[in-house]
C-alpha cells in the first residue's frame, strides 16, 4: 500500500481515462493535477464549506470542489459547517473524538433536522486507541412490542404503498440516537452530556448564532412538506410557506428539549414526559408504541464485521446492518479481477463492479436480517469456494447477467437456514422503497481515537411526524423491514430492521488508515465500496476518490449513476444489456478521515454533494 502522496502520483499515472471537469477524458491523459498538496494553502482551522458544485450549478463535483483539511491534533467532518464547528470546538477544549462526535450529532439535529436526530437511530463505530480496540455501538431503532409482521399489508394482503407506510405511526421505530450518545460518552468519552448539547441549544434557540436553511434542507422541506404533521409544518412551513434557502431556522421547542436533556440527562426521553409525548404522537398516527417500549430501549455493543482486501482490513457494522457483510462480499468478489489494471473508468471495471454488486445484493436480500432473530450464513458468504461459485458468474464479456439469483452459502458452512422462503431476484418484498438519505460524520483526536457514525431518521424528515412541543422529528425506520412477511427481514416485535448503514474504519498493518461512511439507503453499500476501491485498489487521492462518479445496482434494480460516468462506458454497457436510469442522479455523501501512515497526520475530506465541511484543529 503506497503512502497518500505515492497514491496520488500513482493515480495521476493511472488516470488516463478519468473524466475531467469538462467531461470524459479520452486524450490519453497527459495533464496533471495535484489535489491535496495544491490545496494546502487553504487548510487550517477554518470550516470549509463543500457546496462548490451546487453553488456553481454543476451537476457533478470535481476533485477541486472537495474540501480538505490536515491536522495532527484532531479532525471533524460532517455535512454542515456549524455542526463541524461544534465538534471542532469540543476537540479544542480538550474533549476527545467521542465527545466531539456527540456534539456534532446534537448540532446536526438542529441544522440538518431532515437527516438525523434524537428521534432516530444509527450505527457508530468507535476506535479506542488506548485499547487498540474497535466497538460498534448499535443504536438501530427497534420495532415496538406491538408491531406485527402483517401491519404493512392492506385488507387484500398486498403491501401498502411506500408513502402510506412511511407516514403511518407504525413506521416509527423506538429511537436509539440519544441512548447511544449517553452510553458512548460514559464508556469512551471524557465529558458529560450537558456541555455537549449546549452548542445545539444555542443553534436551536433564538439567542444563539443564526442558522440559515441551506440548499439541501430547502430542497428536503419542499419535497416533504406534504407529509408534515401540524407541529412539523409550524416549524418548517409556517403559514403554509415552506422555508427556503437562506431563511432563518429557529426551533424553540427543540431548544427546550435540549435544555431538559442538559439539565436532567436522557431520563425524560426514555422514561419521562418526552417518552409519553413521543408515544402519544406515534399512537395518534396509528402506531402502537408505548412509553414502556421507550423505557426498555438500550444500545448493543459488539465488534464490527471483518473483511480482508488486498493489504487492508475493512471493519464495518454487522447485522442488522448488511453493510459489513455486503461490502466485504463485494470486495472479495472483485479482488481477483485486478480492477486497478483495467482502469477506474473502463467498461470492464464497471461490468465487474455492477455484476458483483448485483450478486452481493441478491444474497443480502435472501439471507440477511437482525442477527438476534436470524442466523445469516456469514461464514458461507465469505467461504473462498462459495465466492468462487459466485465469481464464475462475473466476467467482462459484454453480456449482462440474465438473472441475479442468490447463491447457497449454507452449503459452505455448518448449520441450517433459519427459514427457507424463496425471495424474488430484487430481494425486495413489497413495493420498492425510496433510497433514503440521512447523514454520516466522523471525528478524530490527538490520542488517535476515531469515530465513524452514520445517523438516520431514514427518509428526509423521517415519518413527517414531529413530537408536538418537543420539536424533534420521528424516524420511519420500520419501513426498512420487508412489507411482505416471510423472509429474514420481516417485521417482528423488538426486532431491528435490516440496514445498509456502513460506518467503516479501515486498518493497514494493524493501524487505522481511514474512516468512511455515507447516507443513501442501499446505495450506501455501493458508495462506500467504491470509495474504498478508489483509494485502495485504484490508488486515487482522497479528493479524487470522493469526487469520482458513483454507480449503484442491486439485484434487480436499474443502475443508478452519477454525471461524469464516461458516456462511452455507459454506451458499451447498455449495449451489453445493462439498464441505466434515464437520468444521472447524486449518490451518497461521504465523509472521510485518512491517517497518513508516515506522519500520523489526519487528512479529512467532506463530500461536496451536499454543503458539508471539514475542520482540522
Ligand atoms: N434507513 C437507511 C438504512 O438503514 C439509512 C438511511 C439512509 O438512507 O441514509 O439503510
């Protein structure tokens, strides 16, 4: 594995087919660009907003749009400058990476309320340097005890349409974010909750710094106003007028809730007034959640999945997130194909990637669910002989695979399937869901601790339900279960829905190399896999790795792609039978902290696909 600088040199040599800012490059690639080094003058203690691509109206970011920071002392990267600043301030005041991550989470609840918050859940991977140990704090929402496998079916036994499921009280899972913040601080942090929620109180209330609606928030408000309950409309679309970009966002009820948390801790949320109001809101919308469900909630802590690829070890969340197993499988499937030699943007590379994505997603749909309820065949999925049977389907022969059926990993490991239920090639039971878009952030400190945290309320603004007088949005995570029961991801009481969330920390030679993660529902998996491949397989510099156009394919889905994917490659693959969406889209929002193996310096980047920011201290 080369150093970052070597990587850049290597990647510049290899980028003969890398698209330029003006479009796909076909001239043999003699122009040179330097990224990290060239931007050094812009580094330092200032949060650098990442909205350049959006601001200039370009439909895809270039490496130059990717904000970057370097520091030996600490780093914060999130999708909003005020949230990043809140975390950086904690680091400056002597807090560690876990303390900083909690401050970022509270601030994000205020400044990007459509993406995450105390009404949601997520997965947090923490590297504790002193112990040289990695922990996965699973704060996934759980189905309330009153949930029923058939609750998303209509009277004819058909799945309800997605939007109907999403806005029902039944879509709301018991939230885990606040419990995760509290537990993580007690286990790995150095500070109390109170000072870490303080910046968010300032941002939410009338007396603190102004918060202005940014373009992604304005777009999310406009796109979701019709699902808001009255409380949410009052805040985000007062008098029927959705807030627009640049408007001031004030959330006094949320400030009040945060003051309660500052003064009384998390008790009122899980066992007091807030729990009662939350359960009432859910029940009024037709759900079953009770205060007892909230009182019972706790996070689980275990070790992330483990996959070796080339000379790195990729550690990502385990089930109920499919991220760890599916990213690992994708990497193992493509490893022998030597994509690096085929070129990052060649049709062969994309053909191999898309077929590997499809095969891995077929297994995901057939076998994965909450590990407390379902025995997924994780040994078989990584068995080299099994992988060979799957790789036999992949070849860059200009013919898309006809069908992408799941394999049978149970033949390659002891034990019996939890349940044998045929599942369609899409792995989707019920009408297709939207792909969701939430948030990923990451922190690092001078001790070497790292946090990689993907936090979600599922869709933008979750279920559309705000808890009246408390000012926070409730998730719709329960729609991540299959609407139609019968498979490993059917709804069951107190079960966690299958996720794609993939907060990742990569190691080389036993030392942390980089954190990475993204929002985007199932596209998270392919986005994170591509960024990892960009760095480890293709040797791209970090800014190139983030800016490079992404693709997504599940077992039966049309291929989603970003602008910048060379048209020639798309044409060749379309002729080979790959079905691309009619238009390009944006996929994911990746925040990365890279640890320079030579100097130990942190290099942080934020994804310009939204208006994020990275700050070194
Ligand atoms: N609900 C999604 C999942 O757990 C994550 C949210 C998102 O779409 O980013 O897979």
